[in-house]
């Protein structure tokens, strides 16, 4: 018989920094993570279900953006006292796994500008380097929200200790790191699982993708600075 309340394997150690936020621990979320953790999951299912999680993460990230009072008039002629986002929203994706979040951000934020950090390291060091670059170019630490799919307690502790004012939105906190510094139980190399395809399939997918302007390096930083000034 199905469980009325499915257990969750989400690890929430008491030492998680106050600047770290996770998605609500639901049976649906665990089911999504179970699918993408499974090494036998097809690429199509991996893309579909990881994109669902990414959409949830982006939506949660928007909950942490600063807002200002905003008054509008409804179609009924009544004044409504609400709020609006303060300033402009800009994104920086860390190659290559971070590229997967670009579509989710574009789906919920119209005309968002996205730059890329092309740091080849696929480690926590990439995240720290990306934040360093932004802060070196005038982006306040407390205006940065870092979103990721999966974390380890060790990584969160190190990252948050270095940037205590920066908010982290993570989908799942795993048990920890193994002797090779891999997150366990983990889900493998996220970027590779999304892009590795037979040659024919890769050609079809590439042709189907709409062309868009992409930014990297100094241009990515300039995009963020323009957002701050406008």
C-alpha cells in the first residue's frame, strides 16, 4: 500500500548556516530527485525532471529578491497596494552545469540578461571564484543569490563562512563527501549527464535550439553592473 507520508532523505544538519535555504521537503521533490539520481534514467527523463527541479529553485530564488511598494489600479477601478521587484534581475551561470538553469530563469523572468563564468573547474571553487569576480566589480555580497541543485554540508559550511551575507538556495543537502570529494549519494556529473549524447542526437538537438546572444567573462560582469545602475 502507498505510504500516507513518504519519508524523506533530505539531510538538514543543525549546523546549516542561516543564509542557506532549501526547497520544502515534500514527497514530490524526493520523487524527482530519485529519478535523476538513478543511473539508469534515460537522458530524456533526466532532462525533463531536472528541469522541473530547476524551475522550483528559480521560483524559490525569486522569493528572496528585494521588493518595493507598488500601487496599481485593477480592471475593476480599485486601487491595489502591492509590491514590485526592486531593480533588475541578472543571472550568471557557471559553466557548464550552470547553463542548465538559464532556461528556467528565462521562463520566469522576462528579458533577463544572463552572463557566463567560463571557469573550467567543475567544483565549489568555481562558485567562490564567480562570487569573487562579481564582488571585485562592485556587486554587493548581499545582492547575490546562489542557486544550485545539490549540496554537501561541508561545501555549504565553507561557502557560507566566506560569504555570510550571500543567500544560497539549494534543492537538496546530501550526506557529505566521500574520499574523492564527490557528493554522496549524489547524482553523478550533472553537466555530463545532460549533454552526453550519440552524435546523431546531438546534431538534432543543436539544430533545434534557438540562437541567442551569450555573454561571458568581462561582458558578464558588465551586464551585472548595468543592472545595478539602471
